[in-house]
């Protein structure tokens, strides 16, 4: 049975969770309009946190669209991702992308994250 939900266990919820990733990120993945910081966790699944500040994305509707599309992309690919805590930061220009382009950028970001995590850990993960 595949997990397709998005329960609280798959989210970074507290400031301490975010601090854990920001303090010493193992992986930094750049994509157009976003940056992913990841740190290996002790769990058996990936968790995600989102940061979309007013400074980089002016309109609330655009911040919410970015977060909604990113959560959905993560939800669909959570089974394939390694056990990492990921914080996705919205950068300037993400609000200029249409949904299709944003989804392509996220797809590439997840692929690079998985590849880099496998390379860093040295152990094959599925």
C-alpha cells in the first residue's frame, strides 16, 4: 500500500525542526526560484518545511500557490525520497513562473536531492 497522504509526521512543524536543518544542512540544491536545504534525519521518511517570505514573494496569493504546489509535488514523490528533513525556500522570481514551469523545477529538484543524498550517504536507498 502506498502512502499518498500528507500527515503531520511528514512536516517540519516547530522552529526547532527548521533550526535543525538551517544549522547544518548536509545538502543544498539550487533551482530556479527556490533553494532546498536538506539534512539527514534518523527517521525512515522525508519531512518537508516551506519558507516563502514577503520579501521574495510579494503577494499572498503567490506565496500560497508556491506552497500548495510544493506540498503536492512532495506528497506525490515522498515514497522515492531518502530520509531527510528538507526546507524549501522561495526565492525572487518564483512568482513569475507559471504552474507547469514550477512543477518542472520541483521535479528536477527532487531528482537532484535524491541523487545527492545517495551520493553523500553511500548506502543505496529505494
